[in-house]
């Protein structure tokens, strides 16, 4: 089969590679589309190696057609249209994945649209509703609100009854987030978001913050959180080290939660995907929640697609199509 491989000086090449081997409990998917995540850009630079046993090929999600099932597969058959959460291997014509990480394509969606769903919705659901235990009516701050995870989280929070405040890089992105359901927001190029976020939060403070930035936002995040507030760190784009006032954590009984998705066990991923199928996929089928796709590139043009993601101009997901 063909797949994107990483060559000299981090070049990306459309190369011949061996077909994936199918293990017990796995399905083989003919990949119609994958999508670009920032983890792919890090892996390309050698900064985010795949977990042990995972495919060395980039790509954390895909959509396509099941072309083979192994022993132990109960929920899928050849010909099923599916999307999948991957630990690697999406930038290819075929991928093998455990059945617990696979879901049917939501009713009414194309394979291109479905390819934009697994990674961001699994990330947003895991960190908002499982790690942070978000409850209806609680107030949420979403940094990088126009990102793939951000646009997913805005829609999830709205659908399940939580108002959101977003930060984003320009007013166009803020307007888009508002159209998706964000209550308020702040252009990060205008200084600290703290005062605007405090106005949104009110005297009680914010309940949950989902943050891919890390160090640069840490102190302001802790300042705006209210009693029993939860900060979930899902990235370190703004640095990994900062001094904090531990007394602030104690007095407000705050929780700072570090979280990643890729290296979690198959059982954990299966539970997350089960939640999505039960609680989120029906809302996608009715149009209450919609995929947000910025651009579509041919798979062989993955380097161009990653370069576009690196500009920080995207809104939602960049998809790679096998055609």
C-alpha cells in the first residue's frame, strides 16, 4: 500500500510500505480520509514518538470502509462505513485498528466529514466530561476555541448545557465560535484574557478550563477558577514550566489535571468511544452537532496540509483525502 513516510530533514513522502497486519479483535479499514492533528506535526519533528506497538505512520484518526475483520470482532463486518480513533497509521491507504476504537459513520455524514470527528470529539469528551466531570450549567473556558478540539468542545458544552468562554487568535475566529454556541470570547492578541474571563465567570468563578497552551496561561487560569474548579491541561504550546502559588490551589480546592489520549489503553479508548456513540453520535445525526472542516487536501499533499495547520489560521479540522 501507499502511505506518508517521514524522510530526510522531516520531508514527507508518498511511499510504498507493507500492508498492516491484522491482529485478533481488529478490523482492517480501507482509508478514504484522515485528518491532521498538531501531534502529527510534533511526530514529524521527532518530538512525539508513537506509543509502543503503534504504527510509526502518522495519523490519529480516519474514516473508510471495513475490508477485513479478524477473529473476535463482533460489531463490524466487511463493507461497513466506519471512522476510527488511532494511535497511528491514518496517513495511509489501509489501517488496522482494535474494534473498540471504531464507530459507525454518523447518519447523514460523508466519509470526509467523519474523518474529522474521532480525535477531537474523543479528546473534548474525555477531558470535559470524564476528567473534569463537567455538569450542566457549569461555566467553561476553552482556549484555542477555533481549533478542532475547541470547535468540538463548544458544541458539546452547548448540547449538554454549559456556557463557554473562548480565546482565539482573531475576531473572525471569535465570531465563528459564537455562531457555534460560545457565550463570550477574547482575542488573545489583545493581552491577557483574565478580566474578560472574570466578567464571563462572575463572582463564583469558572468551573472548568480546557487548555492546550500550558505554562503561559497557567497563572491566569488558576486566578479565574472558582471554588472546586478544574483545569485540564491537554497541550503545552505555551511552555511546560511555571511557578505557581500552591496556597491558591489549597484555598480554592482546585484540581490541575494533566491528560493525553494517544497512549491510553484500548479499554479506556473503547469506553470513550462508547460514550460518543451513545451520547454524541445521535446529536451529530440530527445536525445539532456538526463537523467543522477548514480545508481538504489530497493525502499525498500531507506536507502542504501540515504547513497550513502550522500557520494557526485554521478553523476546525484539515482533512486528508485518499483519491
